[in-house]
């Protein structure tokens, strides 16, 4: 019946007619669609009272002041009984694979600006990866983030088959192990760090930080030492297994007594009398993906004190290796672990690189790790900025839209310029990485990566603070309109701690820089 109704100029008159005709029915209109709520109010979290105020009325503005559009998607099939004729186009909502049209929701090139770094193929690649993740992974990501369940083997294998595990390691020959090749028919030699940056950013855009770490953050930092410095025999076995999603790997460096102070690692690896095995004893803590890993790329002490006595070993899950799940402020889906090595027997062939060269190899690996963290946190900060802009566009307070409030405008300006600055610096760092191999990156880009990680996590804190103030109570509620703000506010500190605490990195970056500063340089 409603499909044939004409929508008169006097909308109030129309709703009066609807109320008279339906009597006991509780109809409301949202965005031109008519909803019969007569069987819904008992399920409504706020009870019937808030709904009753809008029976027979257009509740669009009130609805979008309280709910996300996904609520309509969930209930529309059961509750919609028609659409008002002449209601106009529905409200614009982003769909899978869309680049956002919200202000500053995308980096400059991806909102139409010129760039010396990005190409049309990068744009096509971002859309493809975003759509694939939205359709294939997002539902599982949200479920696991809330339940704390680890990503299922089925989902992990799906990610591997798409090539995402291999692509998140970066450019290189290992990409041949992507089971079905690269998306869009991309050639291995075309794949650069900008493509990898897109992969990290789009995975981070899922806004499920525990799950995101659970689908391979440990692999991204644990497998490169094997690829870059492991023996050919080691690589031929481990790399295909991991990139096909059959086994998992993590990086085990941090200990209860040695976090950012890597040179003071205590876990020992002592040669047995035969000289064929290391006997490993010690503990590792806060190891991302450690709980379910089959391999542990582990920094151990094989020599004397300090940085010069450390080596990398690839330790398989074997007798004497025990992992326990650690509860943190984000989801247990990440598989964060406490690891105990108790007289673990590891073949000498499992050493990665030369004995006592582990510290220097880890410094090379740290540039890529910190860069990955920067990709995640800058993308996540931009996602929060987008949420804030959209919220301010639909929320009214003190009689006017939030976008018209001077104090909100000031907060938006500060958030925007900080995210834009971090994003631009990230693009430059990515370009520098494209010019170097991992060893050169470790030698030449370590201070750059340290300082940008420090800056980007400071930006995340500022963005979180402003977003919480703008969203108000919704920003400290784990569901509803502000759930992504609450989640970000609870978890952004992971980026500030993982890969080296931000204050430690800032100081180390300056020490490294001034160590090459001539004593004769004066004003």
C-alpha cells in the first residue's frame, strides 16, 4: 500500500493519515523507508519509550544521532513494509571496496591529489584488497575480536591463498609462494613497499586490533630474518609452510627483564658437548602470535654480555617449549604469549646468520617491524578521523550541527593536520625503503623509523583524546555509535610499546644521529 502513497508537501499530514489507518501498528520512517516496530519494541535495547516518541513520524535525524547504519541493515528485512513515494535517494553509505568520501578519510593520492610515489595500479590494488577483506574477513574479524577466539585455520588459510601473508612480508622472491599468485595479476617484480604498505593499512582498517595481530603480525616480523639471513635449506622448508598458511611463526625477543633494552637479553643457548646442538633456557614475554606458533625466531645469548653476545635461532615447537596465553587490553585473538624454553635442544643448523651477530641482524629487522607498526597506526588514526567527521556531520547539539561548533572545528583541524603530517612522512620513509636492501635499511633508516614511530604514536594519542571528547559517552561504550573510538582509545598504546617503547626509540634515534655529528660543527 505504501508504495502507491503520494508524499504531500505537508509531511505531518501524511503521518497523521498513517496513524489513523493503522491504529495499533507502530510505524516510523527512517530515510524514506517505513518500519513496522509493533513486534520490535520488546527487543529494542532502550525499551519502547524512545520508539513511542516517533510513532507516525520521521525519525531519521534522531536515529542517526543514536545508531550506526548497520543497525538498519540488520533489521530492515524484517521490519520494512514499504517506502514513501517521492522520498528521494537513500542516505549515502560506503559499501565494500569503496574509497571513502569523508574529508581526509583517505591519503592525498587516494582522494584525487597528485603524488610522486603512487600510481594508478596502486589505486586499483587498494580497492581490490579493501573489497576482498570487507567481504571475506571482516565478519570473522569482528566476531573474534569480541569473543577472543583465535582466527580459525580456515580463515588463516584463506588469507594465505589470497597472497596476503606473502605480500605483508614485502618485495622479494618469497612472493612466489603465494599459492594463487598476486591479486590483479600483479607480477613479483612489480611489487614494492608501497604495495606492502597498502596491505598493512587495509588490514589495519578492519579496526579489530587483536584479530589483526592474530592473522600474522608475528609472522611479518618473525619470517624476514629467515628469508634474509637463513640458510637455503632452512628457507626451502620454513618459508613455503608459513606463506601457504600451514604453519605459523613469531619473533621472540622481548623478555620479562629485557624489552626495549635488547642488548640485555638473558635467554641462553649453550653448545652441547657434541657441538651439534644448542641447549636453550629462558623465557620470552608479550610475544605476538606466540601461543599458536610452530616456529619461534628467537634472540638468545650465545656469547658474553651486551649486544655482541647475541644470536638468532629458529626454534621449532618441540619438547621443552611451553606457551601460555597472556591477557592484554586488546583481544586474546592476538595469541599474545609467555614462552618458556626448558633445556630445548636446537640443531646448530637452525642458527640464523653468524654466531653472535644476532643483535645487528635484529636491528635490520626492526626497521621493517617499526615501519609496519607505523603503517597500522597511521591508517587506524585516519580511520578514527573519518569516524569523527561522519559523526559530526550527523550529530546536533545546542541547536546546531557539530561541524558548526567552533570548538569542534578546532579539534578537527588539529587531528587532521597531525594525521596528514604523519601520513606524508610515512610515504617518504616507504620511498627510502624502496631504494635499499634490508641491511642498508638497518644501517641508514633506523633513526628515521624510530622517530616516525615515536611521532605517529603521539599522533594516535592526540587523535584518540580529541575523538573521545567529541563522541562523549559513546566513546567509552564498547558497542554502538562510538565502539570504534572506544576500541582505539583502549588499544592505540600497543603501537607505542611494541617494536620498542616510543620514549626509548626517540632517545636512541637522537643518540644514533649525534654519534655521527662532528665535534667541530659550531654556530
